[in-house]
C-alpha cells in the first residue's frame, strides 16, 4: 500500500471489499481513505427494480399494469438484463402490457412450477400434480432436486403461516424471509387452505424419502412418484 501515493495517473487499482465495514483503526484503511475514492454499491431491492422496469416500459411509449409488473419481477427476479430483455419483447408485442401478456410471453421459472406442484400435492390433486411432474421430467429435472425444492416450498408456506399468526405484516414477513412481495402474496393466498399439521407431516415424509434414496433403499424417480400417489 506504500505505492498508492506514487501510482501513475493512468493506473487504476480497484479494491473490492464485500465485508460490511472497514476496520477504520488499521493503518492501511486510513491510507485508503486519504488516497482512494470510495464507492458503495448496494444490492438492488424489489422496489428499485420495479421502478426501473416501469421507466423502461415508459421510455418505449408503453404502459404496464401493476399486477403484470409484479408477475414479471416474480418470474425474473432482480436481474436487470433479463428484465430489460423481457420488457423489450413485451413492448414489441403490445403497447399496453397486462398480466395475460406476461403469463403468455415470460417463461415460468422452475420455482413457480415447483410451487404449483407443491400446492397440488397438499391439495391431493393427483391429476394436476402428475401433469406438472411429467412436464418437469420432460425437461430432465432431477427428482432429488425436486424433492428438496418441494420441501423448501412447503417450509416457506409453514413459515409464512406462523409469522402471520404472530401478527407480522406482509412487508415484515417479506424482509424476514427474503421473499419477493408478489410471491409472498401468492404463498399467503395458497397457504390459507393448508393446515400446519399437514405441512409438517409432508415435510417429514419428504425427509424420510430423501434418506431412503441416498441410502439406496429406493429408486429416486420411483420414490417421488410413489410419494405423490400415496399422499
């Protein structure tokens, strides 16, 4: 760090720090404060991304409904490059983007399919669960991975129900569980039909199935299919 004051002006030295704070007591930090320029880069939150996406739509002389924007962000997260690509596609398709446009043109992420599979399992809707399961098998999703993701979805429903009972608001729950507000709304809506005891029972069965697969007691694909048929 002794070279900092003598660096040529054409040289750019970039130091990346992913810790929350520098230790200001250290000599090297004091030197950096004196010689370097500091830039703080905060992660994009849902509301910032939402505003950016809406402005991108507006710049193309188009409009987007609130529920359509929520669904778009639910499917694409906070990746601005993905969102920009989807906005471009939607604006070429129509000048007014409604939720039906997003449903038709923006691909569903795996976790959305998994959540639909989860609700079908909890609802004991065998026709729907097998239809979703076959679609996932067609794109070669790994059964063990699906077991983990379904368990995670059930655990999320369970956590939301517990926090809801304790009186937490949607904003507080979204922050505590790091859940997209649109997805939280969907989880809360679907979760009201399921009992906590049923969620815990299914989670326990999935845990036992995972152990059986990993210890070679049952084939992974057969095990998952039997679980869904038996539930």
